[in-house]
């Protein structure tokens, strides 16, 4: 009997330890994931390159360059505004601190990582030097903008072109969109037809592109056409109070409510 009680006690302790370890593991996973999201919010653009290995993170407050280049293992620069080309999607950043300076060029051009083979939408070149050096070290690689993870959700339309929408404005139900921020795509319902497409994201820029829909005939008075036109006219957004607002230089276009 004594041996049986001892065995039951050992089993109870083992189960308790396993449960605690599992709980701690889950907590660490959540913390790690949240940390990554915070990092993506802090740095809007990231890039890497090889031979020698280097990386860069660009944020609204700082730009961090890391590498295996002697004397340039980690350089932190204050954030600066981009110098934009007039005829192409090319941005140049002139950075400097008390010890170093550099020029970062970001070009919207398909780029393949020389080691992993991964395709990125931007080509990046960096010329960087310490103030004591006469010549800059040039490195090249690939990068991408970190799409705001807060967009990743299901949103139902509340306002269209400044006016509250009603069920009678659409055939069956209110328009909705589901945004996948990790893959830069979306899908949903336009108020009559199913819709889907891609999103183009850069710092302070959001556009809905390659929008396609099913071909169901819509009832007279259905505002799906106005909705899809406003969606494709979007250039910027804001998020707050469980609401997602799309705008362009002309004003507010769409307001959605978070439902998931």
C-alpha cells in the first residue's frame, strides 16, 4: 500500500511539472511572437545581403546596420527622410553619426538572395564608411517592407465615401475584406460578388491591386461598384478603436469595423 501511494505521488508530481513546462512554453511562444510584431512595428523596412553577411533595419526613429565587416559590426544612425527619384520607385537615404556615414539606396526591383534563393521585391545597395576611412565599403542585397500586422484581420464596412452604409445598399450583406498581411493579399465580399487581390505596402502607403471579382449580376441600386472603386483609390490608412479607415489625398473613403 505504501509503495502504491508513493507511485501515485510521483505520477502527480510528473504531471504537474509537465503542465507547468507546457504553460511556460506557451507563454514564451506568445511573448516571442509579440516581440516580433513589436519589432515589425518599430522597423518598417528590413534587408540582408551576403559575402560579407550584413543586415539593415530602418525605422521611424533609427536605422541599424549590422555586418561581419571589421569596424562595422553595428552602426546606429538617426532616421532621415528619403530622397525620392522623380521617374522610378527609388529612394535614397543619406545617414551619418559621430563615427560613420553612409548612403542607402532602395529600388523596387525583384531581387534574389544569392544564398537562399528567396525572391524579394526590392534591391538594396549600401555604401558605408567610418569617418577615418577614405573609401566606402559597398554591399548589395534584397529587402522588403514589413506590412503592418494590425491589418491582418476581417473587417466589415461601416462607411462609404463619408456616409454610413445600410443593408439595403447591398444585395445580401455588408461588404467585408479579410487581409493577410504576411502574404500581402486580401479576399472578401463586395456586396454582390466575391472579391480578391493583392496589397502593395510601403511606409505610409497602402494600395489594393490586381482586384478581381466574380461576375454575378447585381440588383439596381447596389453600391458594390462604389465600394470597389473606393478600395482601389486607397493610398493610406489608419487604425484605432477597432476601426480601419482608408483614405487618399481627396479624403476619407472607407471605414471598416473589426469583427475577428
